[in-house]
């Protein structure tokens, strides 16, 4: 049987220049004046929706263009340490603009995180990455890795683990009080990207 890409819809004449699109396999219904009125309202809303989407697309394109130009200019000012500006002028031209770093968090101490999560580890931890290149340098270290997997923690291995977690699940548990106060040293924060902040003053 050939796979169809689209359903086969029928356009049924409801009024002059107005067609009702019918669900697949539906016989043409009797369309009264009330239904025609609803269809005409739908047509007006459809037009507004198309216009709104076009405006949104245009606004997104303009925003991307402005951000690109701003980024380029700020890059030229970077040697001076300038990341933005504040200008006090008229009501429509007083503005603040700055490029700020967006930081991402990573697990800093995998062993501390596992201890902190306790019974919730299975819900939160996505993966534990063992440092294979570190382990194969020395057979003894590889044995330590196997011991770790068995629950016996080696001296060097835990410090070289990478722990990947479900951040959303972690935050939910923290928010609902399932987890206690976060210990110091749990996270490390690194700049991941930057964003342009702009506002009228």
C-alpha cells in the first residue's frame, strides 16, 4: 500500500467566494446562514493570523539583523573593555545596552553530587563518564575503576569522573524541598554564550 503524504480534503462551496474545507471522507453538509456567518468570521481571523505571523517573521529578522550589527560594534570595542552603554537623552532615546555573559553550570565534584543526591541519584544522574584515557595509562588505575563500579572508591578515579545530570529534575527536587541545602563546591560555572540586553530608560 502506497504511503500518502497528505490527507485528501474537499472544498465545498458555502457562499459566493467562500468554501468550507471538509474533513477527509465527509459528505457535503447543508450549510445555513448561521454557519456561513461563522465561516466569514473565520476568514477574517485567518487573514489577521497570516498578517500577525508575517509581522512576527519580519520582527525576528530585524532583531537578528540589529543584534548582528551590535555584536560587530561591541567586538570592535572589546579591546577597551567596553561591553555596552547607557545614554540619557529624550523619552524615546534614553536607553541601556550591554552584552552579558551567560553562564552554564557543570558538576564540579561528582562524588559530592552523588552523596548529596543520595536516593535521588537514579532520577537525576543521566550518565557517569569514566576517564578511559586516564584508566588505561596504568592497569592498577583500571582496577581502581572496576573497584569504583563495585562500590569501592579509589583515590584518583573519583576526581576524574564526569557526571551528567538532568538539570530540570535536579531543580524540581530542590524546589519541592526533597534535597537539602546545597553544599559548597557542588557546581562550577563557565561562560557558555553571551546575550544582548537592551531596554529603554
